[in-house]
């Protein structure tokens, strides 16, 4: 089964609003996760300009030796990306599912301030259920 | 004119029949509207107690109107005079119309004579809401408590209605109880 190392959500200005790590590989402290988030935000923006193909919306997949990084950008500029083991399947569907959870349990929460770090219990509970290793395969719909 | 069907024109809007209307409304649309209601009230108050009261008052207005509508539509303009009758009306008919299902349970309080409880695993209005830790026992279900109070008041059964979270063993999320405490004059059998 696909192993996810960590999940990041960054707001449209590049600030990290949610970080969750799921394995010992790739675990980071707060400062490092903030750095990765702003680094990825900048790289994503630059890649839009550098692309040889017009109409490019930014990097969707980064493949390296020891990990894959899948990124999904919503129409509003919020980016969801997941660092997982190489060759992991159904990550795009997982990211879209996380986006659905975000629109439900974060955006419909009256106590959530836009662009601020996410502190919503329901979001955490549902995300944990979605990411359990043996469930990821079923999200491929 | 060719093709124009016969549409009965009503001179007075009050003569038009009261239709069943759309049975369903988008849950997301309601969730956003309710979220905005809560956020707006948060800006107007200084403390949580006041916020609860404001939500309750908003619900009270809904309850009063729902009672009138349902009495006309579903009960044939008959007035409910028994306590258990009005409680089961709230528990079944009102819940069905507002939330699409009957409430999970209706119980009589064990400690006091005039207390009743309607319980739900998760109130529809709370479906997407996570209360921050620093808000303590605040429950947006105060809106629903207000609706119940509006219905009961309009029907002639004044009561104090509040919404509470009741933690359940083995469940991550607490269930919600609407506690109804009837006024003195109601409980004279």
C-alpha cells in the first residue's frame, strides 16, 4: 500500500496552514516545515513562468529517488501537496479528497479565519480516516 | 394567443394556495449561511453567553413561523393541547421538515418532573462546525434550541430550552441534547 510521508496545505500567499506527517521518514520540526512550504510555493510559481507549454498551472508531480511529491492547486490558489514513497498510486484522488474535506470542515466552520492555520477537530478526524493506509487505494474513483 | 395555457390568476396573494414548496435545500448553501450568521453575531457580542442568546433568538423567530406553517399544512389547523402531543410534534414533524429526519430520541428527564430531552447524534447545523477549545461549552445548537422554544411558546407551552453536548463513551464526538424545561404553569396535571 502507498505510504504517505507528509501532507501540507499552503494558503494563496505561501504560508503553511496545515502540516501532518505520517511516518518517521521525512518528519520535520515546525521551522523546517514552514521553510519547505514557502520553498514549494515559490518553486510552483516560478515553474508556471518557466514552462515551455503555454497555459501551465504549475508543478503537479515531482519525482525523486526516495520520494514523490504530488501537488494540487485549487482555483483559489490554495495548494495541497503530499510527500509520499516513490510510485505511490491514487495520490491525485487523495489530494482532491482532502480538498473536499477542506471545503466542508474548514470553510464551513464559522470559527475558522481565512488564510490562518487550520485548527478544526472535524477536519483532523476525517483526514485521519481518509489517510489510513488501507483506505487510500479505495479513493481511486 | 396560441399556446398560452390557462393559468389561474389570483387577485390577492393571500388567496394563493400554500404549496409544499421545494422539499430540499442545498446543505452547503445552508452551512455557509449559518456560518455567516454565527460569524456576524460574534462581531456584535462581548461574551459567549450573549452569542448563545443571539443564536437562540434567531432560532425563536424560525420556530414561531414553522409552527404556524406546519399547523396549517400538516395538522389541518388543529391545535395541540397535550404536553406529550406537542413534544412528539416537535420530535417528529418539525424535525422531519427542518432536518429531513425525525430526532434520534425523546426522553423524560429523571431528575425533575418537567424536564424533557431530545437527543441527536449530530445536529445538522453542527455538521461542519468544530468548536475551538477556548470557547468551552458553547454549542451552535443554541439555534435549534431557539427553534424548539419558538414552537413551544407559540403553541402555548412556555419553556426554557438549551442545547448541550453530552460526551459518550467510545464515541469521538459528543452527542447533542436539547433540554426542555417547561414553565410552572405548564405542569399542572
